[in-house]
C-alpha cells in the first residue's frame, strides 16, 4: 500500500518576484513530489508574477483578495481555504501570513503549524508581541539566519534551541558571461567596455538607496566609464530618481525596476554593491557570490554569519558613500583581486548554500514534524 503524501499548505501575502517568494518557489520545485503534496495560498492583489511558475511546478495555487473585504471576512475566508485543503502542515511566510495564517490554522485545527521569519523583527507592535507569545507553543519557528532567529527569540520568548535555522539557497548557473555582458550593455545603450556596478534590492527604507545614488554621483565625476544599475522596485523610486537628478547622476545611473532576469544582469556586471542598513540574510548577496562577482557592501548584521568571517567581500562603513566609491574604483582597477574575490565567493556558496542542502534539511524538518510532532534541534551552525 502506497504511503499517503504529506499535505503542505504554504501561506504568503503575495507572489511577486522577491527573494522570499523565489525561495519558496525554488523549494516547491525541488521537494519530492512522491512524498509531498503542495499548495500555496496568497491574498495580495498587487503581486502575482510567480503564480504561473508555481502552477507549472505542479503546485496548486489559491488566491483571494484580502483588500476587497473587511478583516473579519478575510480571516473567515482564509480559514475556509485552509479547511478546503485539509493540510497536515501549514507553513506561513513573512509577517502578514505569520500572523493571520497561524491564527487561521490554529482555529482550523491544523496539526502542525510552521512560521518562517525572513527579516529582522525590530519594532514589533503590541498586537504582534502578544500574538507571538500566545502562538509560541502552538507553532514551530524557522529562520533563515541566527540574527533573524535572535530577533524572533526576543519577540516570542522562545529559547534559542526552539527556533530552527535553515539558510537560504541559490542556483549556481550563470550562463554565458560574454553574451550577457554584450546584451545588457546593448540594452542600456552604453559602450561595450562600460563597467557596470549592480545593486539588487527593493527601493524602500532600510536599503539606504540614497547612499547608492550618492556613490553613483560621486563616481560619475571621475569615472564616466562606470554605470550604476538598480534592479528592484519600491515606494522610493520617484524620490531616488529626483535625488539622482539633483546630483547630476542620472546619466550614470539606471533604475530598471523589478526584473525576472536578475541572473543575466549579474552575469553581465563587473561588481555588486549593497548599501543596506540591516539584513537578515540577503539573497542578493548570495546570488552575486554565485555569479562570481566582487562585492562591496555595508557590514549588515548577518554578514559574518553568511561568510563565517572569511575575506570574501569588501566592507565599508554604513552611509559612507565616499568609502564605497573608493573601494569600487579600487576593485575595478584591480582585475586580479576582483577575480580572486569572485572565485572564492562562488566556491563558498557552492560549499554552503546549495539547493540540495536546503531541500534535504526542509524535507527532514517536515517529516520529523509528522513523525514526532517535535521541533528538531537548531542547525546551520
């Protein structure tokens, strides 16, 4: 007799092309379909780009518009969707789903509930604090870094060993670099020998894109052979464009918005930079490392954890665009050092952050829940 597959319902606010959503998509694509029956429920009307990719991967998608109804009806609708799937495990992703999805799953009698934290919980509301305390013994907790786990620990009161750390994964395929270099420069309308510095992040507070714009303006005066490229969308786009215009940086700075071909742009770039003020575990840095790019970044909170203290990236102080411009120029002018940093970073990703590793850990986690109902010990050390 064939053993019944474990039925998992993932709940997430939206399916746009962000890092968390792509981690979920990558996981669903790779989980063993003979052992896991997967569904994804989402409810944010503005982010649907990945819905077709989930369906193509054999995942059932369930959508309804949270913002077309009052909160009480949204909650009852979410409960109804959960009961319709009758999952063994509900796995929620990001703040909204971690709140609404867990309470709906608890009230629906779901036997196993998992909440993933993908960012740093810095200023929780009173409702969030009370909810976390109430749900602490009713749900299992995952985090994608130790610093994210520590923020959950402060919020929920859970001991560290009750929060499982499973690091993100990244694909290592880079494609034809020379073809990518020619294509992206042609798309930008710049010479074939133009140097490209890329940043991938949402245009929102916390990423300190203002520093990125100032760095581009500073370098534009001395290095017209360098173009800065932003991949990402967000509420600050108009403000940042105006800042670039006022600093005279528009000619050397391009905001390209959300892109599905980030890997192609990384393959065609010369250097990756990140100006963020805080990060739990940035996928964009992993992707740049996998692409073999030299990286200049601010010292975000999980950087030492990501690199285990190895000399794989160049760091500059927070909000110091002068230092960032100086280090970028130095790397662009030192191809041997740039190549060494890129090769060592790619080797590190191959050793630590593969999809095979993540899928193996997640399958073990899910099966352990079903077998014992107990939380596995923390991993990722």
